[in-house]
C-alpha cells in the first residue's frame, strides 16, 4: 500500500510540502483527499456533517456553498472523517486543524491482501496462470480449521461464483445455537463443534457463547479468512489499514471444527476434531493453538497424536509455534507438523507522543482516541493507592491507583508479560482512576499494537527510560498522545517477532523448530461481530496469525501438485524460504534487532513466489515417522498405541537426525558424525545440482556426493552430510546446505552443537 499521508509535527512533511507548494502555487486544480479524524464518539451524524462542512468552509474563504460543492462523503458511523475535492494547499490547511489525524490523497490501490500477502510477494491468480501454474484446482482443496468456529456471514466467506462442493467431501453442517443448515454454503462447506471435554472439566451448566460452530471470540474467523478468505473490497480496522483483501487461497473450501471456548481447548475435543476432519476428507488441517512449553512427549500431546494420524492419512497439519518468545519455548514440535513462527511485515500502527520538551516519540497503538491538549504526566508509581507499594502501582494493577493523584493526568505504566489482554486492561485501570492517557513501557519489547480505551501508546524499555528521564528533569512534565495511524514501508522487514517462540526443540533437538516464519504481527482479517464492538474485521498479533499464512501457501501447492505428500509440501515451503529481508540483508530479530538465526526463523521467511517450483523435495512416508519414534526410545508397545497396527522398530533410525527432514540439526556432535538425506526430483527430468555448503563455526561440513545428476522426474538420490569438529564451539553454530542447478536453489539450515568435551577440546 502506498499513499502520502500528512501528519502534524512532521519535518519530512514540511519539507515535502515546501516543494509541493512551490510546484503548485500557480495551479489550483483539485483532487480528492480523505480527511481522517479518528474514532466516532457520541456525536449525532448530522452534527458531524455540519462540522465537516464548516471545516471545508474555512479553507474556501468562508463559503458554505463551495464547501458543500467540494464535499463528497462523510464517515460518521464507524469512525469520523470525510472525503472532499481539495487543492494541495487546502489539504495542508486542514491537516493542521484540531482533531485531524491525517489527510491523504485518494490513491488508486491495486489488489492486496490486508497487506501481508502482498508483502510476501504472492502473485494474483491471473499472474500465476500466465506463469503456467493453475490455481483453479483450489476449489477442490478443503482446509479444516480447528479453532473457535466461524462467523459465516462475514464477506470473507461468501460463495459467489464458487463451483459445487467437491464430491469427496463427507462432512456435514452441524446445527446448533444461531447456526443452521443455511449457515454453510459452497465456501464454508462443513461445520462441527465439540463440547464434551470442555463440559467434563468445567461443568455442563457452564454458560458458553453460542453452543454451535458460530464464532463468538473472532479468532477462528480471523485465521480462516487469512488462509482462505474471499476478496473483500474495503477491509479496515476503524479506518486503519484500509485496502482490498483476500486470503492466500480465496477459492479453497473451509471446514470448521470448533473445539475452543472462552477458557481454552481441551484435548478430548481436539482429538475428536482431528478424527472427524480426517474422516470428512480435508486435505490440510490448520491449528493456531497448542500447549504451553515445555511440551509433553508425543504420546501425551493431543496435537502431536492427532496430527500423526492425519499425516498417516495424507493430511498436512500446519500449527503455530507459540507466543512465549524465549529460547527453547517452541511447541507443536512433532516432525510430521509444519510449525510456524511469527514475523513482522513492513506496516506498523503508531501513535505519536509529544513531550513537553518538544521531543516527539513514536509508540505502538490501535487506539484512535487522541488528546486535544498536553496534560501533566507522572509515573504510575507516584499514584500508588491503599496497600499497594509504588513498585506494584507502577504496573497499573487493578485498584492500585489513587484517583486523586491520577485525575486528569497521563500515567506512565510498566508491563513485563506477553498478554495482550493485560495491556488493554491497564488502560481500563488508568481510565477508571481518572487518567486521560497512558504511556505503557513494554519491557518485553514486543511491538504489538493494542486498541486501548483511552489515548495510549506502547514504547520499548529504552524509550521508556528516555520518557522517565524527561519527567524527572522538570517540575511540570507534560505529554500529548495522538490517535493511531498506519505507517507502511517500515524497515527492516520482515523481522522475527519478539513474542514468537523459538528453538531449539526442547523435546527432540535433532528436529529444528520452528520450521518457518510468516507474518504474525498486527494482521488484519475477518472477525466475529459478537466479540467486541460489533466489528467485522480486527487486527491481531501472534503465531496464531502466522500459521494460516502458511496454510494458505500449502493450499496453493496442493492445488498445483495434488499428488504430493504432506512432507513434500512441507519441504517445498521450507527449502524455498529466505533468510534475507526485503533489502536483501540478513533477517533481524526483535526486540534488539540482532541478526536472527535458525532458532528464530527455522528455514526462513516463507516465499510463496517460489514454492510451486522447488526443484527437489525431501519426502517422508508414515513409516519414516515410525522409525523416528523408535530412534528416540519408544518401544513397540507404546508405538502401537499410536499407530493402531503392528508397527515394529525393525527399521529404526540410528539417530533422529536421520529422518529425511528438510533441515539438519546435530545437537551433540562428538568428533565426527554423518547424517543421510534423500531428495526427490520434482523439476525438469534432466537436471544437475551442485552442493554449496556454509559450515557452522568450529565444524567442517562436507557432502557426498557434491553433484546430483537426475535423468527423470520422480527420481530419488541419496546423499550424506558429514560433520567434523575442528575447533572449540560455544553453544550452537549455524550454517546452510544449498543444492543449485541454475534455476532452483534448495536450501536446508544446518544447526550444530559440539559436545563437551570433544577430542580434548573444551568450550
């Protein structure tokens, strides 16, 4: 999305304007501008219209007639603002008026998908057709979403121009509260809900919102529309991030399995959903949920067990990595799952904080509320109340603030946990105590924008210290917080999100997790109007949002290559991912912008432009996963509890590192080690690939053979990767193996940790 936005107190704007006015001083031609004025309060719509006309009259030399003639449209329901024909100079004058958040030209937009799909470089259907990739088969691909249900009336789920439901579909539309047979259509072809596990734990009399597949929280609608939503002409969040939108695979079918209620998702229900989804005939299962770390072993984790069965039936499972953001916190670790971490895009939602010393600071926010004047600003610790200590009150806990000390002020609060809801709650606490604004110092530095209930902005720890230093340096510190605005073109991007759970794999370190990262920070998609504020769309952050981006990409691969196994699809996504940002620099990791590594991003940031033609794939069959389980110590008795057959450990791998995985991890290298891999040619029949290796520090990595010669499509060639310790290595080292043939490059990350001691070497 590209537009020029006028913002108050912007040096760049003033510089641009000087050139603009100089070039247009003799040209008074008008063009259409949008004047955006933030959130609508309780004003009468007619009063808003009169206000718009008066503002226009002010730049038309007092002429109401000219004002009305230039006026095109008033925004007076979901948010405030108007559209009008203005000269550049008039637009500038209006941008300086009280209450105006921004003024921007009515630019023509190309189709993009809440920005994240466009940012990833996903081509539209026509472009892909011209390149020889038919996406028409999307309509035969069925995605099962195990989540909080769906809001079927959302424009993201209309079935206009969709062909009849695929014959292979065996599911049904389960009737329930506010959900009948007509709630399903040719887009949402099935819906089920599961309450038995929930009721067993919390009582059958526990009240729930919609005892049906209808989504009351919005999460399920958000994830489904991100992966497979139809085209929506004007998707926005209260006027922010406006644009045309679609999911990654807009013609794919959606099947809903509601297992998650207000308090969470129980294993009994999750497994029932997996069971039904496999029977119903879905091709892909998407789960934006998982356990807290540390995850239990594969036999005690419902997602691991359910997805194991899915993989055995040819169903790919895509799952989120978790939002704990610390080393070894990734969950959904099974190698038969594709596990997705979160990244940023190049779009932020920001609010300006104008300090009394004329310093302007940018914070994160989704609050359209803004202050009309600067107000006294104090640390929340100074407003402590009752039995609370200043330290406790600094976190703006419930009832911790003295109303007399807080009344009419901006409070600087602290935050040190990952919960989005707790950040929002702090703004409620400040509001209830009489505060008029909040500056929230996020000590976890997560960059997540929040829809606060008063003018508020989140700043990082270092910036927060700068603000506190200003407060301590003057007797009357003040600040003024503006409403949120959309900023596009933020760099570097993508970045690994601070909240995204990371490797190494705490359960089986020989399997690198997460597998890839995808956009998960401040993602706009469909929402449930029953959740809050009657909203149809919402902006959320989390690996929950990253997961369906990969689900959408996997759907496109399945549509183009219907015979490919789940492992082949997974390999295509992983080996075509990139470790470079949009400026071709190494991807950085928030919060400190350090150089990211494979524990942050796995194989890298997904690249949908390359996934349909990966060249080679690392394929695995169900029996390979049985051999993997045996290699990590499971006996045949416990193994058969999962497989339900007479599986044996006769073909067990010597080490889990021998699973034919698209990444290679060696967590305990002692001297010398070899891992084997097999690649399958899915590109041109006759092709030659050369190996290129970047070895981790302290380790020499070689490949035998270094040249792979293929003579037919589908041909498999085995190779060996050899590791030798050559120098002391502290912690993990990172490298890469890439197979190149001039057209394709097939890249696998290499992760190695040298055992201590090794060959007399010490760390």
